[in-house]
C-alpha cells in the first residue's frame, strides 16, 4: 500500500530548481503569543514547471508567494532558488500582481520600459523601448503603447502586467490570482496566452488560483493547501493531462473529471478536516503525498475513510468504470463549453 | 442655456446688485444746508452734501483706473505705485515660500519614508505648527536685524507646515503595491524616491503647496503692516493713516486678485501631476 503514496521527493530529486524548505509564517497575536499561518512547508519545483496552488482564502497562499518573491520573510525555514537561498526580491523572479499594480502616471510603454530599465540600467533609450515594444507586441497590446492604465480595460491592464513581468526575462514567474478580476471571456484568452508564452519561453511558474478549471488547464502539478491557521500542504496533484492541451477539448479528456472532482472534493470537505484525516496516517510534511487522480470515482468524495484507502480509490486501483459520476461531470462540461463558445 | 452661462449671469446680477447697493448707501443726500460754495468746499462733501464718508463705487473705480494707468511711479518712500508695492510683497512671498519648499519637501520625504524620523520629529511639528507666524516676528527682528528679511522668515515659517505635513502624508500613503513593484525590480532608494514615490505623492504634495501659498499671501499683508517700509501690507496701513479709504479698498481688491492668481497657478500645477486611476 505504501508504495502508492510516493513522496514527491523521490520523483524529482534530480532537478530542484525552487525548493521551499521548512517555511513557516507566524504573526504575533494581539493577546500575546503568536498565530501560525502555516508551518513547516516543503515543496520543490523543477525548471520549466507550471505549478498552481489552490486553497481557501486565508490559508496563506499569498504569503507563500510573497516569500517566494522575497517581499516577505519567513519566520522559519528558507527558500532555495537555483541553489541559492533567497534574500529579498530579485529581478530573477517576476511577480504578476492580482491588482496588476501598474504605475498610473506612466503609459503602457512607460510601465514596461520602467521594468526593462530597472534590469538593464545602462541600456540606451532606443534599445530600451525596442525591447519593451517586443513584449507589448507579445501580449497583443500593439497600438496601445501610449495609453495610460486608466484608459485600459481590466484585461488589457493585466496584459501590461504580464508584459512587464516577462520583459525582464525572469527565471521564475510568480502570479497571484492574475485572472481573478477578469470576466470569463478575457480570462480564457489570457490563460491561453500565458500558457503559450510560458511554454515558448520555458518559464517556471508558480501561480495562485481559486479556479479549479484554470489550474487543470495550466498546471503540470496542483498543490492543495489546507485551511488556515496552521495550514499545511496536503497533497500535490499531478496533472494527468498531456502537456499538449486545447482549451476547447481539455474537458473531454477521460481523466479531466477525475482531477477536477478530486480537487473540488478537497476544497469542499478535506481542506478543513485534513488534520483529522491525517491522524494516524504517516503523513510527512517533508514529503507531501503525490496523487495522480484517475477517472471520476464516487468514493473520492467521502472524507471519512482513511486517507490511504481513499488514495487507492482516486488512483483508480478499482475500475473507474464502476463508479462514474456523470451528473456532476456533464453539468461541469456544459459550463466549460459555454465559456469556450462565448 | 449652458450652466456656465447661467452661473455667469447670476454672478453678474449679484455684482450689479452689490455695486448698486453700495452706490445708494454712499451717495450724497443733496445739500444739507445752503452755504457759501467756498465754505462748502472747506468742510467737505460729507458735511455739505450729506455724502457718506465711505467712498462710493465710482470713487474706487476712478482710483483703480489711476493706479492701473501708472502702477510703477516712485515719489519717495511713502508714495510708490501699487505695482511696486505688489512686486515687493510678491518677491518676499516667493523667496520665503521657495525656501520653505526646499526644506519641507526633503524633510517631508524623510518623515514619510522613515517611521523613526516620523515619530522623532512629530512632537516638534505638533508644537511649532499652531504658532501664529506673526508671533515669530519679534524674535526674527531681534536675531536677523532686518525688517525685510524678518518678513521673509515669517513667510518661510508659515508656509512650511502645510507642505511638510502633506508631503509626509503623501509619501507615507504611497500604495504598497507600487512599492512592491519597485522592490521586485530591485530599484534603489534614490530611484525609488524619484520614480515611484515622487509621482505617486505629487498630487498630495502640490495640494500642500497650494494651501501654503494661500497662507503665505494672507500672512505677508499682516507682516508688512508690522515691519513697514514697502509692500502691499504697508501700503494698506499707510493709506489708513492717510485716511484714504478709497486706496484701502483698492488695495483690498488687488490683494484678493493676486491671491486668486497665485492659487490658480498652483491649482493648474496640481492638475498636471494628478493621474487618473
């Protein structure tokens, strides 16, 4: 049985491009003592990997991202990037903010050129603008260079944010719910573009999202985080979908609803009961269990069973055909299709 | 009808009513008693015609016209053109104000960027801010020993506080996300101050500068009344001593117009640095 829960440690020992090692964050609480947001997180990422982290609000996802960005310091532990412990923000790690965080007094070109000029301090104005233009073109904003952020729609603002992040040619992109403030149509288009650009440039991406479909479409692995305080990384879900995916038929993949249901089950019930679930099981924070969900199975939603037994179920040790849940699946598929058609 | 046009019409109507009322209130009620014209001239219109001692709008209008025709005459220390007096006042305000800008903005940046300095300087600011600028005058006269420089010092000290407080507030209130952008781009302290904090805080800083210029213009009149010699404040006081109410009213109007112009210049500048979000 134990072999089924393979510690992710063994899988990717060879390439630990980013390694989060025993990171904790505590805040002093008003009545003395301290509140622990999360404790002893361990996670590593390979170069070129796209990892999404999902969890409920308040579990500390943004704090994890800020620590990765160097904007926030962990109370304990360290983050190693490319064999070096990070000490503060770096041009190697670009951040795409949820609120886009454009400088409103600069134009689109000004915003991107500001980032380029920060990376290459002695670049000539002409080269600087040419370089910025390349990334403005890449995100499809050609012609809007001289507009100010206030004149742009939400989607266009976020495109500028993406262009700004990409323009400094970072090693890692950190995205904090980059699409959450956008309408569904714009979100879809931007997801496609971010996916294309990240694949083309071989970016390593760490992204926070609340959107399960988005995570499945974009990520190679989805990290599930339990509710705070005292949040932990519960599981790493390996995305069984092929790297080559099409938005329009990603939901037709036989494994799509297996992954989706697994993540949603986690968010609905397991995220708050994870501590009880792990009681007695040999859950090891340093080696967060890796799961690779199979086709939908009815048992995956039952949280009262032992975690190992459940993992058997979701891993498809039983024949998935025995317990397909078509109702939820069909409804979900309809929703996706509608979104794609719009 | 456009709102602007209607508002202008109402303004004109109000102005007309005011001028009319003023004229009616100050005009003469006709000969009080029959008297020898030579004698009437001697006792003046107030006594002979029942005319108010207050000049009417026509008197003031005539006076303004005379001043406008020849603003820069100089016939000795107590008789200079209105233009010269204004030039003195504006020059004093400008020197004191620019000195205050040079001090308030860097110190405001320091206070806004450093919580330590903010707390350390706070008690001084709290005590110094409410002091009437004129209360500094004797001390300034005693130490500087020059009346003109003393009034410049008073302008400096009264313009300082609004700019200092607004700059510190604007700098401290720069959005965290913009600062985080600068941090992730590894922007140095100086570049951050000039490229992120300055443009972000500029509207607040200029609002402080606008409040300051208004206060400086209020204070210069009082300061010049005290120190005397030259300036529009001195002119008002001198004409009061001459009992030339017409000149006093003229000066009041001119002070108002110049104050408005100074305020509008800063308002325009504020508009230039304000960014839509």
